C-alpha cells in the first residue's frame, strides 16, 4: 500500500536554501523572547558570559568557534529545562580603538592633542555609536542565542562603577601601588603595552662584539656582544659568571664608558652563561628584562637613555635626538672609529618583539607605572582549581594553569592613553595621593592621574560587573558564579587568570545566592579550553599569512549551519582543529542530506504518533530505535564532557550512514509492502527518530533543524522544545544482527552487480539460497528492493553467482545477466581497470624487490606497500577472472 502524504511536507521548499530563511528565523527567536533570561525563574540556572570581542573588530574564525560552542551549550541547556543566561557584550579595546580614531583625525589633518582630552573622548564615543554594531550583526548571522536585553560594553556606566569600586578596594588593601619597573613600551603609541600585545618574530639584524676598557690586551678589558648596540649608552655594568676563572680578578673593578663620564662595574651574576660568546654580557637595566633583574640584585644605577618616542635622550652625547635605529648605526661607527669593534655578524637572525597594534619593535623601558600586587590573588586562583571550585577541561591543561598562577609577576595596569577607564587616583599639590571611589568626591583642586587602566583590568571583572556588581542584583543571585567559561587555551593566562584573581578577591561579595547563602568564590565553575583554528595544512590562521577565512563568507556560501557544524565537529578539549572549504562544503551537504530525508519522510506519511509495542515492529524499526537511544546517550555524554567533536561525529554517522542511507530506504520498502497498520507503524518510527535526531542536532545546526522540526510536528519552536530523554529502548541483538547481515548482503550484491557491469537500479532475476540457515529470510524483501533483484521464475538460468558469508551462515546469490550487459563496453572498462591494477602491482613489486629501499624505509611504510601489493594482486585476479567469463 502507499502511505498518505503528510500535508506538512508542502510547507517545505523542494531544496534547502539557508539564505532564504536564516535571518527571518533568527529574528523570530529574538522577538519571541526565547533568549531572554528571567532571574526570577524557579528553573535551575545555567550561565555563560561571552568573551567580549573588541569593538574595533569583526568576527574571525576563532570568534566563530567560541560562539558556536557557547551557543550549542546554551541551546541544549535551554531545551533541558534550565533558565539560561548567555550574556553578550564588547570590550572598549583601549589601544586599538584610540588608534582607529587617531588615524581618522590624521586623515583630516588634526591630532588628539589639537582636540584636547574631553573632545577626543567624545569623538571616540561618536565612532563607537556609528561603527560598533558590526560584531552584533555578525553574531546574529551565525545564530548566537544571546540575551540582547543585557548587552554590555566595558565602558558603560555600570561597568565603570565596578572598575572604580574594585580599584579602590585593591588600593586600600595595599594590592595596587605605583613604581618604576620595566615594561613593554611602544614608541609609536607612546604607552606601555601588555605581553599579549607583543608578537615575536625572527628578524635579520646584527650581532656586534665590542671592547670595553683598554685597547691593550695586557690591560683590563672585556669584550661583549649585542644585537642592540645603541643601548650601550644605558650600560651601567658588565656581568660575568661567579665561577668563571677568566674574569674573577676583574669582579668588583670598573671600566670607563667609551662615550660617557661613567664607570662600568664588573659584577658576578649566576644569570650569565659562561659558555655563550665571551662569557661577559653588558648590562642595561632600564632597557632589558634580564638586565633589570641583574640591576636589582646588584643595586645598579638604571638610567633611561631613550624618550617615549624611542629617541636617544639625556645622555649628553652627540647621539641625543637620534632615532634608536639611526643611533644604532652611528654608535657602531663611532665604536669602530675608536677601534673597539671586535666582530660583526650580519645578517644575524634573532627573535624580536613587535607591537601587535602599531607593528614596530617594542622597547623594554623603565617607566613609572601602576601595578597590581598579584601574589595573594594568584594563590587564591590556583587554590580555586586545586580545591575543585573551578574545574579546567581538559585536565591536561591544569599544569599550564598552575605554572602561570604559581609564578606570576606583578601586573602593570596603567596605559598612557586617553580612551579607557581613567585611574581613580587624584594627586595633590604637595605630592599627596588619594584613591576616590565611585560614590566619593575628589579633593577640590587636585588633579586626576592622566593614565587609563589596561583593557584587561575591566575585562577581568566581566563575569560579575556585567550582572550589576557591586550591587546585589537578582542576576548575581541567580546566575553567578557562571557555569562555564569557553575560550581558547592561548589566553588562559592573560584573561582567564585575571578574571580568577578578581573573582576570588570579590567572591564573598558577588557570590551571594537568592536565599542568602554564600556561593563559591570564583567567577565560573568550569573552564572549557579549546584549541586554535588552523588551515587545512595545519598552519595557524592569521592575517599576516594570508590564510585567514572570514566566517561570514562561509555563511554566504554554505549557510550558518554548515559553518557551525564544521567548527563543532573539529572541536575537542585542548586540541587544535584544521579546517578548509572542503569541510564546510561537506557540512552543507550534510544539512542538505538531513533536509531531503526529512522531506521524503513527510511526503511518505511520517507524522508524530505514539510508538506501538516493540514486538509489533520490524527488525529494521527496532534496530533504528535502539541505535537512536545509543546515539542519544553518546551525544549527552559528549556534551557533558565538552567533547563537541565526538557528539558531532556520532550524529553525523547515525544520520547519514544509518538513518538516511539505510532506514529511510528500508522504510520505503516497508510502507510499500505493509498494510495500513504496518505502514502507520513505519510512519511513527520515522517521525520518532526524526523528532529526536533534529533535537539532538539543533544545538549545533539550529536553522535547518528548526525548519524541519516545525514541519514535522507543527509545534512552536525547537528552541524551547524538550531535550530527548532516555527511551528505554535497548538495541535488540537479534534484530541488529539480522539488519547488519542484510546490509552486508546488499552491499556485496551491489559490488557484485558493478563487477558484472550492470547498470544501477537495473532489475535482474536472482535466486538466493541458504537464507534460512543464515537467519535472514525475514529480510529478503529488503534485499530484493535495495539490491535491485527480482525473484527467479520458471526457466531461470543463472549466468553468475556470489557467495556472501554472514553471521550464521553463507548465502549464495545467483543472477541471470543474459541480455543485460553490453559485452564490448564491459570488456573495454575491465581492460582499462586491469591495466591500472597491473601498473600498481608492478610498481609495488619493484619497490619491495629493492634491497636498498627495504634497508632504509621505516617498517610502517614497507607494510603499507606490501598491503598495496596484496590488494593489487587480488584486483588483477578478480578482473582477469571477470574478463575470462565474458562471452566472446
């Protein structure tokens, strides 16, 4: 019989076109309020705060990965009955944003100094209002289910109040101080920058060895080598190793500086490697991190010999006013004129740090800055993980966490910018300082510190400042500590550690639940760290390499679901993922496959209905329902462990390999062969599997699943549909065995048909024997239909046969191909295949007969060639046999 088509199939287009539906679907979800969190809800809470992208930027593939994984987690939890808050926002990105606006001013022939601080800040806010919405639009395009009603910006008034509050608390606790320390200095931006904003690359420079002291070998002298000869104007010592006998007599003495009225001390320090170079190193404490530490240990003078623009300054030499690179040449030539150059290596490849924002080499520079004393804060952050208050996924990254927090240096939090949270310190006329909190008034006539805070300072408050801290808000009571932080392992130290430090510091205050109980003193209960995105060749994606991919390009080409599935399918805890356009195209094909299968099922009568008793169902029905339950459990287990790749692989292979390629085809056979009751049973199974499958896929592929599920069920939305629960249907071994044997038999017959040169779907008469012994008689209708066989009639004369070994026996398949094969065409095809197989056999045999090759090649390589030889031998024999059997 033929099933009655489901009229809901008519609501589906004939093919899947994501561009036609995604925007409208997304806006419908937002308008319905599905993503808006209710802190008064009695549902269990689940919360994630979005790592805030820079307001100057646009989403790159790393963002798209982050967002896909967070969206998948929150969509699943929402379906599981949780009250979900996924809180979005953006970072004010101090350096990047100020640079953008300064470039715009420069194009108009003006500078920030021309405007003054207040007018410049107004310009930045104007730019933010005009250009800051790009990322939000992109987030909508990829389907981010964030609570837009709680969108935050790190310079919002509420977040600014939180910044001033915690600054004062830290200052009053003695954890913020001002001191001269070495920082990464950008001469172009004229500000200190963080370690994260320094990118290292190998450059071709020079290594110059020159002589301090007497030009006579018989008198005291030392030879030192440097890649930055200009910094010798800041030298105050030469260091040697304490155990180096060559220089022991010189330790404690001094040598004159070639250009300055300054004596250079010879000090003994264990940092020096006596085996490297001459074993003596020049010490410039104000311009090198290692030298600074030596300077502290030996109480050396630390003169700064460059100004904020990287020009030589205040040395009293002819080099004052020169740019540092100009001075490098001039000082080398001046040393050469004195005969002090011992050796020059050029080019000399060495690693140099560059400013990520402005591109120039950074200058380590002694500078008066504001610092956070991190020792107690870092200890609390480490203890939170040790105590299990925060769990890191995967656990293999815990040692990296502890190596950072257990050996953390004080944090430079001041920046010499105008855009950002201004440091709430006021300076009095006689050098007094006072920290002014958000509800306090600064002393009259005092001036506020000109510096602003490092962007990471306000970002470190993100998990609780976005929920209204320091006020005790309903959001904090319901959703804090947040459930999980999703981010890449590459910013584990820079951002995650800072959030943990501030979260543990204010934990008593922020983690108060609605009933007044004290929650964990951490900003998040779990930290899921994924890897970096790489191209299909395994290289890290970057603008400089030209291998970056705009995720929105893939949305345009393949749809948002394809982008998301590609990223999630490659995401495993701590592991990098390599992707290319072929992966996205495969994901698009997967979405199309699920769409076509669902549309077919609807056309053939699939509709939600209560499942009949299992004993009323076929083997195929019980098999697919049992496999569905296994996959549901696998997907739940994988999501709970943040193993997105495992979840996606399980769903992909079940949906494509088992449901679409086998059960849907078997359902056609069953619906055509059964009575009304049997067809209804098959329809119910189709609908049941699709209902659960679409729900399981929805967190990663929300658009196509929404369209299909609404057509299948007529219900409101998958976004708020219940997550699949355990069905209690176990995979029945006997049914699963018969279906597996049927699949093997069909596959072998199809291969056999191909060998016989039969056209696809060309029906041929066949006789199957041994089916009773193999316990597969119940599957014969399926075998005939899926292998395109007809029953043997009177006068049947087989012309070819194949034996297929199954679990419980062997089935003999005999077919009559007379009149169905184009002998000449088949001979040409087989002869071509035979030539290819013989070429492969000849090549592998020659390699395996080469003794020199066998002696050098690794065993796995040799084993692979032997396997290729074996397969080629079998192929030659098979094709030769087939050719010999063809009629002449």
